[in-house]
């Protein structure tokens, strides 16, 4: 009986901790707005508009099938991978976990879905620079 109660108590603690970790508490509203705008741009076939929110720097880091540096490289790779509107499909983001790193940086974990084409996960490192939240590193995989 004692072991059963202890097991139930430990299970409740693990579930509570997991629930606390799986939330977006503290995530800046600006980031949600940027990502909604990116999703809308993508779904309109506007890759340049989708890139708004990424740091326009050669120091931008994008990790997919390989490691790439730079805003222009990332933009070019998106254009090569999705040459037509039909190739782009319809994008949905699901943000899952916000991990604050400092008062002006955080890690966002989530899922992306190109409906009927492909899906995967992302981890986005956001940093507030000159009053604007920007993605400085993107690790997306399917």
C-alpha cells in the first residue's frame, strides 16, 4: 500500500513538472506576432516576408540538413527548396516550450507542419536587439 501511494505521488510530481516545462510562460507576445506574420507570409507564397523575424546578418545560424551561416544563404536555400508556390504548401507553427535564457534572449521549441507535405520540429534562439526580437539561430528538422 505504501509503495502504491509513493508511486502515485512520484507520478503526480513528474506530470506536474512536465506540464510546467511544456508551456510558453514568459514568452514575449511580440514573438508570437512575428511567427504569425511569418506563417501568413509563407502561406501567401512570400519567402522574403517569411524571413522577416530572422536576423539580417551573416552571423545568422541555420541548421537543417547542414549548418549554414548568413541571412542571404538562408533565404537562397529556402528559394531553392521551395521554387514554386505549390512546393511551399500551407504552413502551421505550434509553439510548445519557451525557455528564457536571459532578459533579452530565449529558446523556443515547437513543431512546423507543411500540411500534406512534411512536418518536423524547430528550436529557435531569439534575441532582442535594438528593441526588436530576432531569430539568431534556427535548428529545424523533419
